[in-house]
């Protein structure tokens, strides 16, 4: 049986860089179309104050959950059960 290397989307010489991270392009037509759709939708969302308020409350409750999880992890961090790499990643957000 011949040997065939399996390639994933993450393998290969170049990894995908999101359009907003490419300061000088190049951008494909579908990326420009999708980014335009996102901007349009953001304007529609901002035009609904009740929705914006609900989004803010939702994110506040999620932040409380994350703070609670972080408090629970402090014990594990002190015991050395969390790697330095994971602690750095968690600190960056």
C-alpha cells in the first residue's frame, strides 16, 4: 500500500491569517463580502438599544462565570497542576 501523507487545513507551509489581521491584504472577494456583511449587521444591532443592553447583560454574566472558574483554578495553580504555558495563555485572556 502506498504511503500517503494526510494534510489538514492547519498543515502546510502557510497557515490561514484572518482578513482583519492582514494590514495590506491581499483579500479575496468572499472575505470582502463577508466583512461588509459583518459591518452592516453591526450597524443594525447598534440601532436596537434593547438588544445592545441585553448583549451587555449577557456578557456581564459570562464574565462572572469566568471569574468564578478562575477562583476555583487558583488552588490547582498553587499546587503546580497548571503548566506555565497554560497560566500565561489564561493571563492573556
